[in-house]
């Protein structure tokens, strides 16, 4: 059970990717027990026809959830942590027509084939013609999921701004960030490369952000060499660590060895990150990843020490709950 828990946690945080200012930053997950009623507070529709009609009536997009909480621990986690969150509930009900498809018993489960669902939970933002605007696979905590929703609802406005002002690097970067947050890396890459060409020396402060996001796209595509090269270039252009991505960039570099199962090197790099970034909001994540790396290497004493430090210094952070579960499993 202990090894299974660590394996689940390691897998989830390594595929999470990177983000900006708390949006889509690397995150971890855990198996969960049954929690609140699914989608508590969200006005879920149960059929495509009902959702499509409502969306046509008010000009909204459809938020389509594929889930099976009886069989899927990550689906249960979304129910425990994300769907009941008041901010998520309010944003979903205000900006989307939500439709829930239970892949085990819903009459609409054939929609999974139409939307090429390969795993659950999967959340799709689409229009009434079933054109996909955004898709998110797997668990996301409330803050990351809310960022996903905000990116999805603002996408059209950002696209129009970038088209109207094709030389405005701020507008281009904002659109690229939205694409990245929506797991549309192929759409973000040409915009980011345009920024790199326009600001090669980071004179406007955009090259560092573009390189970091290019690294994130490479990471999502399992291109470890490409990710490492981009993250290192971004760090080299920001020696004073003044960019918005400085700590995130450093954390991703520290985690890269773990993607290749070199947990000892990752642990050493994470220790350095914690020392170098005493004020970073990512420190709770770093302590949790550090504990996971040590636990995955069977160094339980070091794992416990890292996790207990997380609990002592960041007891209110979401990562504290995960730390408690790992400690209890030791």
C-alpha cells in the first residue's frame, strides 16, 4: 500500500506540467475516499440536448465532464476538493452550461467516443456544434481548475486582441499563456516563438516567459532534452530571478531528473531550491516533492523530515493534507 501510494503521487505530480503565479503549477494528487455528492452546488445537466438548448438560449459554452467516481480515485478527488469549491461553483454556473456524463451508467456515455476521451476525469469546453475549445484530463485542485475555466472563457477575447494588435507582445503572451493553460501547446508554440524572435535579448522582459512556457510544452510532450534546454535558457536570461516565472522555472529544473526516475538527483536539486527561494509560494510543493522523492527512494527518515517541515511551516497549504497521508502510510 505504501509503495502504491507513492507511485500514484509521483505519477500525478510528474505529469502535471508548469504554470504561472499559481496557475497550472506542478501539482500532486492522492487517492481519495467517497466525499460530498458529485458536483454539489453546480447545476449539472444530464443530457446533451438539454445542455445544448440551454447554451444556445444564453450564448454560453458547454462544460462537459466525463467521470466515474465509483471506479476512479481522481474523479472522487475532484468531487471532494474541486467541484464543491464555492469559487468553482460560482464560475461554472455563471459562465457555462455544465453537463455531467457518468461513463459507467449515463445514457450519454457515447459522447466519450465523439470527444475522444482517453481517460477520466476529462473536462471539455465546447460549443453547441461540439467544437472543442479546451480539454483537461485528470485531477486539478480548485485554484488550477479555476484558472483553466478562466482561460477557456476568455479565449475568444484574447484571440481577438492578438489578431487586432499582432505586434503587441503582451497580447501575444497572454494568448499563449491561455493556450498553455488549456493544454493547447501546439497553438501556443508559434506565438511563443514569435516572442523569442521579437525579444531575443529579453529587453522587453518577454523572452524569459516565452522560453519557460516553451519548456512547459516540451515537458508535456515528454521532450526532456527540449524542456531542460528551454528552462536553462530562461534561467540564464534572468540571473537575478526577477521574472514572474523565476521560482517556477527553477522548480521545474529541479524536478526534471525525477521524470527520468533519478530521484536522488531530484531530491538534491529540491533541497537547493528550498534554500534558494525562501519566500516562494512554491515551497510547500517543493517540500512535498522532496518527501515523495525520498520516499520513492526508500529513505523514509529523510521523507518524514521533509514532510514534517512542510507541516510545520505551511500547515494551511493544500499540500499539508497530502503530506499527512504519506506520513500515515509509512
